[in-house]
C-alpha cells in the first residue's frame, strides 16, 4: 500500500496555532446516497433551520454561464486581486447557495491570500431552502445529470489553463469530489467536509487529484468505515488521501448550524487552509 500523500508536516505546525436511508414512496429513483439520506426523517431532524443571516458582498457577485441543455448555470463569483491561474470551487450544503455560503466564498479567498478566483457554485438553479423540509425536497430531487452539467459549465467558463481546487460541506462535500473528478488533470486538491464517499470504482479511477477528508466522530450519518474504504481505494489508485477527525457532530463546521463547534471548525479550517495552499502552490 502506498503511503498517504500527506503526512502534513506543514499542517502539524498549523495545528499548533490557536484560532479564534429509506426512500419515500412516489419519489423518482434517486441518484446517490445523499439523495436517499435527504429524505430520511432522522437526517432532517438533525439539521435545524439556519439562523437568520443577511450578507452584503464586498467583492463577489452572481454570474451566469452556459451549460449543456441550454439552461444557464449560476455561481457567486469572487474575482482575484490580479490575474491568476488559481481557482477555488465552493459547494454549498443542502440549504443551497445562501448568504452564509457567499460569505464563505469571500472568506476563503482571504484565507488563501487574495490572489485566487473563487466560484461558489449553485447546484439548485437559484432555489434556497430555509427549513429542513425544503432542504430535504431540494436535495432529494437534485438531478445528478443537471448538477454535473452545472459543474461542467463553470469549468468551461474557467478555462483549461487554471489549477482548480474544490471544497464543500455535507452534500457539497460529495460534490466537491465530483467536481475535482470532472476537472481532470486541472484538479489540484479536494476538501470534503463530512461528504458521502463516492462508491463508484470508475469515478475513483477517473479521479486525478487527492483528497483531504474532514470527519466528525459523532456523525450519525456518514460512517467512518465507508470513508476509510473510500480513502484506501484512492490510495490504491495512486492518489493522496488524508483523513482528519474531530470530536464533533455532523455539520459541525457550519456557522449557521445551532450545533456549530467553534473549536473543531477552527482547527479544521487551519488544516484546510494549509492543504489548499500546498496544493495550489500558494506561498
């Protein structure tokens, strides 16, 4: 077995820094585990409605781009401070592209130094959920083909001469991996916060990057053995996989979650910053 891609000597220094599935009847067949789980009553109950929040963007704005099928896709775009070959794709939780994610997109550009373009991709075509029931319906009915068309559309807009990293949370963690797979050799790194591991061997073989997986040990929905199996498959196929767990529940890093764990979220953020800087060759 190959060694993990990162033992993360650089990250150990960062960690020393303190920081302030049952399917419902009458539903169409679902495309993946996340869609099935979205309809699970326990999963819905574990996701309290986001706390009210309104964000005034500092640099970012909504943009549109063409996708296969003729319908435009949407993203919240934060331009780099100057010309750059570095891009970060941000993927929202099952709530959709809300103001929390727009703030995250601008914040992640700051965390990574400014000279990086950031796209927070809208997988829901403009729809945003404010209650668990609404989120369940949106996530459960998300067409995987449409979502991939949106991702391919934003990749086409970015162009072939960029280095692309991805990050996402929960549902977005799963799509972070999909986007990195679709980016092919342009993929420079993928951060998955408690996302469903991809179980399709063909997808893993097609993947060309490496993964940092963030996990909460109190997660009742994403099973650690599934994550480890996913990681082992990546390693077997010559890719890097780094696993980091925290004593926290599912969705612990979401500041809109009433169960937000500030300490674990801060440590995971430092880890992710170090990882993404390394992958994108940011000094």
